[in-house]
């Protein structure tokens, strides 16, 4: 991303040394957006050509999947399938059709359900989005609370905090989910085992996603936080008579969350992976359930459609994080 | 201490000073990895039962002294199954990490050494790959090739390769600029010799620790796939498969899910923390 971007920016700057910072920022933003579009195109190409990797004849595979048995078909039987899915057209035309279709919101046709992939995914996107966003927010709340309470306290308390972070950060989501499920839904019946999309049923899935992520974000933030607390401006604030809680909240936290914010964009991938597992564990509707069903029936268009949607969300989210930086942080803006 | 004129600590005091130096986390990790190695070499040393012995009179028993992990729906001893499953689980972890490293070293060295357009293309390819979460890329591969042991290894390997490739590339770029490479080139050594004798070993050193970290991660990813019912099929005592078969009984027999899961977590944690310690050690040596 940066190699091309940097090169253009420097040549422009050297030719016109007085280039206004605003123009430079605009240029930088354009470069970032164009790169993101290219990456998106690359991702779409991957999901498209992955459909070619399916071993054997695709029309036969589709018919077998629908009939639920493996057999050979005559050319006359295969022809309508080939025509419906466009397999009879040249590869280049198919590829361009696919890419063109993406711009119109068409992700292809399901092999097993014979309807557009967008229809198969459609209604399932919202619950997954709610789960992921709630997971991210909850992770931040937990991470910040643990940091505020334990960082740079007495040795024992600090150690407790950082051990907690190291431990939760390394827990796989399925295990966290199973433990929470057994403890809070089976043994102590506070929450339902299969909660659907109800508020009460969402608590455990969200916690399952949030706990490992909170550990990870906390580990990243803690180092920065403890470093900041040693800075002279913190001492200055204290000498002004500022209380400890206020110093932590107002000064230290603000200076130490930046790395974790950057990593939140990256963590989206881990969150989505976790959401797939959580939705299957808690029987929660969402793309995770659709995805696993589709993988089991080897419905590649549905799988690659979901994968592409997730990749697109990831790319756009990281672009937004990048752009926010370019706008907010003067150090990044001027380099 | 002695240099300052203090007497050398003896007896209990000395014991205490040694104990402080041994970090408890590393000690526990070493014990767990040691037990794991025993389970790999000869599972019979850790358990007297058979992992396939069906006992229909003792099904779904909770953990007790005679069955430390309880029994499953066919009355098989869960602890024994976990011990015997270590071999398969670890070979999946090793296989996936090996594949990921092979891809990563190839792409990383190609990009880092060739530079120019090749490097730009590889950097772009990696950027595209990063847009796909590990689990989703793995699921896509399983949808294409159908679930099997091989697909599982390939899926986890390819899924985690981009992350390593980026690290290898960074490593190659960093070592390339080092003074000893410049010196070797200035001395008139052939390019191939400089790469083979100086650049490669030095760029690879941190990877040793990364491989250790990777094995822990791969086991966790592979068991996640199995948990979704897309990995090794249940009659096998592979750890992920144990999780998959235990899911049916999650509301009645918690130990079937929680205990094998805890073993996976402990092994992954131990391997990872030993890897980290190794990393610190190697970095210290490099300085």
C-alpha cells in the first residue's frame, strides 16, 4: 500500500515544494482508496477462481448434490445446468460477468438452493453484524476496565491483571463459549442454552467473543499505559492536584489506546472467525450457520460469497481506520 | 554478589535465590511439553487403558479417581483418548505449520531478495490474503476439496501462511541491510554464497521461535475446524474430533467438551510460552 503511495507523494513534493498540506492529504486519501479497491478486486478474483478448483465437472457435482447421490449424467441432462450457471461461456466472459455482477450486488447462484447467494445470505448478515460489533465494544469495555483497575497498582494486583490478559488472550473462542455455556446456562440457569437473537441469549455469545479479544487489546494497551504514567506531563498533572483516577482516565488512557485502535481493525478478522464458531455453538442465526451448512454441502458459491463479503467489510473497516489516522494524527499527515 | 564482598548465599537462602530465577510459567510449560512428548513416543506410559475399549455399563461417567476425565457415550475413558489423540493432533499442528512456513519462506525470500516489481506483486498478494480471516479461508478450501485430514492440514497451513510470509519478508529486508552482508559483498563473495551462508541463516533464526508459536496456533485452528464438524471424523481420538463428538452431550456431560478443550489450551499455551522464551533468548544472543 505504502510503496506506491509514498513514491507518488515524494515526487510531487519535490517538484512543487510548496504543495499545500491539504492537497497532500487529499492525494494520500485517493491513493489509499484506490489501493483498497484494487485489494477488493484481488479478493473477488480469489473467490471467483476458487470455484474452478472444485475437482471434477461442476455441473455433475451440482446435479449430484441436488439428487443426493453420485452418478453420471448425459450431455442433454447437463446442458440446462451449464446454461443456467453460465459454464458454457468462455472463462474470461464468466469472470467479467462475475465482477460486473458484484457491482450490481450479485454474488452468483447457490449450487444447492438454485437461488441467488445474496438471498441465501441476506437476512443472516444483520445478526452476525450485531454480534461482531457488540463483541468489539464489550472487548474494549472489559480491556479498559481491567487496565484502569490493575495497571501500575501494587505488584500483586498488576501481576493479576497481566496474567488475566495473557490467559484470556490465548483462549480459543470455542472453549470460552463451552465453559460459559456450561457454567451460566446449564449449571446456574441464568441464560438460555439456545438464545436465538433475544437480548438475554446474546449475552453469552458476546462475552465469548469479547473475552479473548479483551485480553489481546489489554496486553497491547498495558505496556503503553504504564509507559505513559511515567511521563513528565503525568507528574505535572498530579502536582496540579489532579486525582489518580482522573489522571488515568483523562491523560494516560488517551495516550495509550492508539495501538489497540489500529489493531481493532485487524482484529475484525479474528472476530468474524470467532462469530462463526459462536453462532454454531449457541445455535444463533447468522452467516456462521449458513457458512457451515454450505461448507458441508460443498456449496462453493455461497461459501465464497460469504468469504468475499467478510473480506470486503475487513478492507473497508481498515481503510476507515487508515483514513481516520491520516486526518487525526498530524505526525502521519506530514510524513 | 561475591564481587561486592558479600558472602555467597548458602543453604536455604541459596535455594531461594535459585527458585526466583526459574520462572514458574516456563517450568509448568516445560512439564506439560515433556508429558506431551511422552504421549507422542509411547502413550502406554501415561495410561493403562485402551482408547477404544467400549464399556457400555459405564457410559457418560463424570470425572472420578478411576476415570480422571470421565467416560464418553460409549464408556471409553476420556483421559486415555486424550493421551492417544496427542499424536494425531500434533501431526496436524506440525504439518500445517510446516506447510505455512514453506510458503512463507518462499514468498518472503522471493520478495525480500528480488525487490522491485516481484516484491510489489508479492506484497499485494499478501495484502489480499490478509483480507481473508484464517478460519474463513480454511472453510473455503474445505468447501472446495471436501473435509478430510489432508484438507484440514492444507487449510490451516494456507490460512496462516500470509502472516508468517510478512514476517519473513521483513526479516530478509532487515538482514539485507546489515553491515556484515555489505562486508561479505565487498569482500567479493558471490551473491549465492552471501545469500546461502550469511543472509539465510541470519534471517531464519527468529523463525525457529515462530515455528514453535505456529504449532500451538495450528492445533487450536485445527480443533476449531473439527469443532465445527469439518475436521477429522469423530471415532478418532484426535482432540478436535473429541470436541466434535462431545457437543451432543454439552448440556448433560460437561467434561466431554471442557476437559479435552482445557488440554488443547494448556498445550497451546505451553508451546507458545516456550516459543516466546526461546525468542527472547535468541534475540538476546543476537544483540
